[in-house]
């Protein structure tokens, strides 16, 4: 958990140094095609005005989910990452 906290602290610093908020932020996730993982990810961004694109892998086992959303702060960027972590087997790129 400590590694995770350090990751988010570093990310916050990087975002604050390189981004002027509010700004569009691109999330990229990979989820397995089985079950309703894509819907779980989409639900996190409900009512946020996010533009979501999905693309199946060549084998069809995985789906990449790209999400562009306008966010007010680096804290909000991190909040969405933490929510996404709750989706079983999700990979953040």
C-alpha cells in the first residue's frame, strides 16, 4: 500500500508541475473481455462528461478503454485512478 501512496504522491507532483487545471486528462485501462468490466469502468465516469472509447484486443481476450475527461485538479485525476483500482484485474497504463 505504501508503494501505491508514493506513486500517487509522485503523480500529483508531476501533474501539478506539468498541467494547468482544469484540463482534459486521458486515462488508459486494460480489462478482461469476460464479465462486465468495461461497464464497471464506464460507471466510474458516469455524469462526468467523459468521452470513452473501447477497443478489443486481437485475440478478443482484453479490451482497452480510453477515457478523456476534463478535470478541475490533480486530486480529481488521482480520485478516478483510485476508483478504477477497485475493478478486478484492471491495468492502468
